[in-house]
């Protein structure tokens, strides 16, 4: 009967005798496992960060923008041709399937002032649905109501960046700021949402849409807006809503079958899926490279074990001479290989976790640890030990006891 306890003791003793060689042999396993753990944690954290950022901008959103105007054959960029209107947004709200809210917008960069402080920011003319559509929340004060929009009230809600730049530690509620030369009373501040890529989601001022149209931006096309943002009921409904919006706007804008759309629709759900897919591909590639390093480490284990068999030929002969079977010899060397890779796997897991945490501290990116990659990596390190330790163990078990005893 095989005594696993004794075999394990012999394996550990053999590894202890050759500490440096054992450590160098495990290095490939340690690096491979650490890379797998770290990259899967970083990949999961990055995916979560992207998803959170997109959701903070508003989930299941369809952003409709005016087409690009052309001057002398040169495109002036999306949004330069005023083709969208408040009436378009009302038609979408009343006719499109699978949507929850619609928010028409006018926006432009303006210089704002309070006392001797000034700050250049983006001013948005919005309706009462905007906060819901874009997932903004009021931190202090209140939001807009229908009377504010109907009366073109000169009131504003400011983001945390604007509040910090203009007011510092002063409470901005009921204070008067100037947008250009027009005074606005601050009625609310927004809960901070942080940055979305290069865009600071807190660097903005909201004012009623009618106020923006009549008193701040002005327009040669009454009722025109820069964008219309539509919140779909779900990711699945967003495709249906996009199709309906396209048909409605083409009909309203009197576009013939051969004419191009004079608007553009951007689907956040599609963007989110593309980002997830890209991150997943990158993470998968890195994990494959990490597993390749594990295999390379396994080859190193096999080479060292073959050397060990050669060095310990006489020991093998003595064990066989006093009654050890071929299966005992195989088990001994296989146990040494598996023990070596499992120890390397455990060290690699610890190193991988610390590497991911250090990356998170330096880059300010989140990391997400789950049990699956840790268990998978540890199990794979054991399989590497079995896979690459079997041949040396098998070779050792084939030695002739008499020849082994004569070996010098």
C-alpha cells in the first residue's frame, strides 16, 4: 500500500536540500500564475469601471444629433446643421415604442462668473426629464419644474466642479452667477459623478431649455435643439426604439427614399457592448500569454526533474534494492513535481494579488478579485506538475536496480 504521507515528506526533504534550484524551477510557475491572477483582476475591474461610467452617463440611451452642415464641400462636423427641434422630441415621446423619457438639449461653452471668480464651462438648456435620463441627482436645493421652463426662468443648477471653482467652500444656493452677462440664481447642485474618460461630468451648468433658447444662446431657427436624448426601457428595447426614431424623423423631415438622414443616432448599448468585447479580447489575450508562461515553466520543471533523476540514480537503485516498486518511484518523483508547482502556484497567487493591488493604487483603476481564476490557476499549476512531472517519474521507475547501484 502506498504511503502518501511518507512520500510527501521525502518530496519536501528533496526540495529543501536543493532550495535554490527549487526556487528557480518554480519561478516560471510563479510568474505565470501571478500574471493570470493580476490580469484577470485588472480586466474584471476595468470592465466594471467602463460599465459604471456608461451607466453614470445614463443607461440604455439613444443620443440623436443634427447632421453635419457643408460649406464649399467641407463638412463642418456633426451637429452643425440645425435639423432637430423640440417638436421632434415631442413626436418621439408620443410615438416611439419601448422608451421611458425624452430630453431635448441645447448646449454651448460659456464664461461664468461669481464675484471675482470666473470659470469656462458647458451650459445645457434642458427640460425636467434631463436629470432622470442622464442619471443626475440633486445634492442640495431643487430641480426644475414646468413653470420654470414655461416662464424661461433665469435659474441654474450647477455641477460640483463649477461649484468648487466659483464658490469654493461657500454654499452656492440662492447665490447669483453670471452666464455671459446674464444673471442666474443658483437653485441646486448636483451629486458628483466624476470623470468619463476626458470629460468631467461635474463641469456643467443646467438652465431651463426655453431660457437657453430665448436669452442665452439664441437661434435663427425657433424651437431648434442641439441634441435629443432618449432613454429606452431596456437594452433590448433600444434597437426597436432606434428603428422607430429613424422612421419618424425621416417622415417629419420630408426625406425621400434616396436621401441620407439629416441626423445621427448613437446607441449607448452598442458602445457598451463594443467596449466590453474589446476589454474581454485584451484580457483573454493576456491570460493566454500568461498560461503560455505557465507551460514554459512546466517545461522547466520537467528538465529539472530529469536532471534530478540522473543525479539520484544511485538513490533510486538503493530504494528498489530494499523493496520499492516502480510505482513507488513514479509516485515519489511525481509528488515532488506537483509539490513544486503547487508551492509555486500559491506564491504566484499571493504575488498576483499584490501586483493587482499595487496597479490599482498607482493607476487609480479598480480591480475585482473572484474565486474562479484563483481556483483555476491553482488547479492548473497542479496539472502542470502532473503533466510535466510524469515523464521524469516514469523514466526513473524504468531504471534497472543493478545498473542504478553501479551508477557513479
